[in-house]
C-alpha cells in the first residue's frame, strides 16, 4: 500500500512542479533570462537538499524524509494561496525540497523492502504510475477543469504526503542493500581468483569473454555523465518551449500537450515493466535520436496539433534512457549513493535552464542549437568510448 500511495504522492509533486513552472512563465510574463534563472534555482534547491538529506537515505531514515516532504508541501500550499510572483516562486522552490525528500524516502524504502532482483521492475512501475498520473492531472487542469485553481491540487498533494508518511513502514535495520553490495564484491573476488588461478587463462575463451566484458563495462561516472548531458539537453529545450511558444500557444494547450505526452510516456514504461532494461547500446542511440528530434522539429512544435507529438516523443526517449541508465547505475552501486544519480540529473537541469535563458537572447538560430548538438555528442560518447 505504501508503494502506491508514495508513488501517487510523488506524481502530484511532479505535476505541481510542471504546472507551476508554466504558470510562472505565462502569468507573470517573465523574460527568458528570469525564467531560466528561476528554473535553475529549482535545480539548485533540489541538488542541495539531496546532498543534505542523502545521509538520511543511506541510514534508512525514511520516515524523517517523508516528514520533511509534508512540512515543505504544507508551506508551499500557504504560499501559493497568496498568488504573488514572490510567493509562487518560493512555493516552486520549496516543491524541489519536497520532491527531493519524498523521492529519497520512497526509493530507500523500495531498496530495503524488496529483493534486489525486483529493484528494476519496481523502479519502472513507479515511473510508469508517476508519468500517467502527472499526465492525467495536466490534461484535467488544461482541459476538463480549465481555470481550476492550482490551490486545490496543492491541497490534495499535502493530504497525499501525509497519507504516505502514515503508511510508510519504518526500516529498523537495512539489510538488502548491504547484502547486494556484499554479493557483488564476492562475485568479483570469485572471478579474479578463478581467473588468475586458471592454468589456461589465455586460451580459455570463457575467461577472455569475461575480461572483454570488464573492459567494455561502464563505470558509474560514465553513467552520471550520460544522464547529466541527457537532462541538460532536455531541460534546455523544455525551458525554452513556454518562452518560444507563449505568443502562439495558450497556456492550457501547453498543459494539455504535456499531459498527453506524459500519459504516452507512462504507457511506454508499461510495456517495459516486464523487462529489466539495461542495454547501454539502446540508451546511447536513444540519446542521439532524442537530440536530433529536439533540434530539427522545434519549429514544427508551433503547431498546436504537433506540439503533443513533439513533447511526447522526447519524453518517451527520455524514459527509455533514464530507465536504462538508472538500472545500470543501481546494479553498479548496489543501491547506495543513489542521490548521486538524482543530483547528476538536476545538475543537468540546472545548467540547461541557465543556458536556455541566456542563449534565447541570440534567437532560435544556429547559436541556440549548438548547445544541444554538442552535449548530445558528449553524452553519446560517454557510453560508447
């Protein structure tokens, strides 16, 4: 029960983040530089809170992490009710803390309450439910309940955060991640001992394949570089969308387009939920395809009929990349230090937001598109070299 309540709660937090960022861009008529700075500050807040709260995750203090989320969400609700530029911006930044603490609380509990063989499937299931829920909420606020205040959704988010805290089981002693780390270490030791005591190491194709596998395997640093670059390119382009399109696309169409995109993204993850996706080749080529899509089809996104397709395809590619890299990273680290993965993503979001606001001052020309082209190439190279 705690898994589904926590996932739905986190979905509401993500939805509020998407809705508030668009709300700020449209209703307060901020410049591209100011908007880029505000979204960058969200990432800074997320990164700092992840760094500060990560010891609680590694020490299995999931209840305290959940309580922090409740407090920050309740404060955001009060600030949003004021509806001034300053109060909404602060509420937006507090949402980052709530997202960070709630994510760490949920993932820590997943790691410790499930066998390590189930981590990948649980992660995909969590993301699937989160994306579909976020998409449905954006569709509701952008179409069915057009004009409905965000305050109502914020209040529901606060209530869900409280329910998640109450349903969350305490972790008296963390075992599963420790056992997985021990098993991984034992497997490596066993391999080295077996390999170096074999009299026909050179001629034995089994050991040659093993060593070739080690040579081709990627370190956690390579994974972090790839996900940082992927989120940088994504946030660079997504940050630009409301600024570029607000003169031709109404806010509720932007919400609807994002909503449809997230639902489609969740359905793709549903198809992936029965598999353990860890193919770095799939991730690397998805990075290339997504980067090209962002660059060559932005102008077509001015058409409201094409906008949902533009956003949906980029998000679907991201879901494949993120799920693949996250599963690979968790296997390498045995679930410890997973805050590093989230921080790498937010560093990418941070840099992408700042660069997007700055580069838009040069217009939507070659200079603007040079950033996603270069970063896409770097992300691709980190996985294949």
